[in-house]
């Protein structure tokens, strides 16, 4: 879709399944299953919605999905569906890996940074986008390289460690303008240094939320993932984002929602909800 002077495209890296209880934390299943029905293993469907921004000067990719470096066990645990994947989705837009100038990682969990790197025909790990610079929060990089018992399963060194060797990683601290109209803002809670991406052109604003608000079902304030390392910080961050998004009419872009990928919000009885007249289905 046209967005001011930019063009923005939703890019699919397929889908996977995650435990519904973990995705909604303290919210009872009787409530969350109304919008996110679970399978027999209590898992719900999660999309991998990435974003390509064409500024006219740069091709900017926000998050890279899961990639395909996993063994069969991982595919079964998460029921990974690769019928659509990042490179094929880009190819449909006539975008090749060499055409990507900038990659922004909201954080380095494997379902957001797995596509940073790829195995070549020799089985060697190489950067998926050889000409791109990868923008990552310095604190997130440090924590990903030094995980603890709680976070270790979420970080896979092969997804990002090589980028330092190839001089492609750009470590930033705090809110930073990456390109005119493309700005990262710290949105902590899921991880301490999680960042979202604010896109602004000709008076229009959109925010790619990453895991700060992963689906439209997480718009209500109490709906916070058990995966979040700092849930009360997530609550504070969510309130700030939604209040500003409502006030300034931002387009919200959801990384994991399998149905509603983008929408605007409205407010009723002091609660934010989807503006049904202005949502975008895919």
C-alpha cells in the first residue's frame, strides 16, 4: 500500500504454533479462546508478518521471521508452516537478497531474527542479505550473547553472531532515526531492549509493533504474554503506545496476528479496540 511517499508491503515468512496459555499470561482460556482457538495441544496459530518499506532510496526490511535452519524436532514442536517464506515473498515483489539495504530487528528472538542468516548449499551459515546493515539495540545484542536460564531457548547464536564478523551489525542505543521517516523507539517489556519501528511520511504514521503488542487480541491492557520478561513494563509501554496511536491516528502493524495484520484503533468506555471500519485483512 502507498503510505505517504513510501510504499509498505506485508511480507510473510509463514506461520507457527505457540502455547495459548503462554501467549495470554494470566487471562483465562475461556476468554482468549474466543478469538484465538487452540488445537489439541493448546497451541494457537501465529503468523510471521514482516514489513518491507520502500522509501524510494532504500529497501528496508523489518524483522526476518524464523528462517529455515531448524531440525525436524523444532518443526514439530512449533508446527512451522513454510509454504510461504521470506525470500519467496520478496521474490514475488521482484526483490532479491542483494536489494535489501537495511534490516531492523525489533529484538533477536528466533522467530524475529531467524531469517537474518541462511545456510548456503555447502551448509555454511551466511548473511541472508549480504549488502544490508542490520540495526539492533546494543543492550539486546549484549543480552542475546549472554542469555540466562530463562532466555536461553529464545536466542540462537547462528541467527545474529555472524553479523559482527561480516561488519553488518549496527548497534544503536535508544530511540534512533535510521532513515528519514523511519525511526526506532524503545518499547521495553517483552525484553528489556525491545524496539518498535515508527514510520512517518506526509503526515501519516504507522508503527510496527513487534512483540510489544503481538496481535490484535493483545490490545486490551491485561492481555500480556507470559513470555514477557518484564510484564509490568509491557503494561506501561502498551498504554503509552495505544494512547499516542489513538491521539495521532497511527496505523498499527501486528507481527503475529494471522488474520488482522494492520488496523487503526478507536476508544469506547476508556478501552481501546479495533476500529472495525478501518482494519486491513490479509
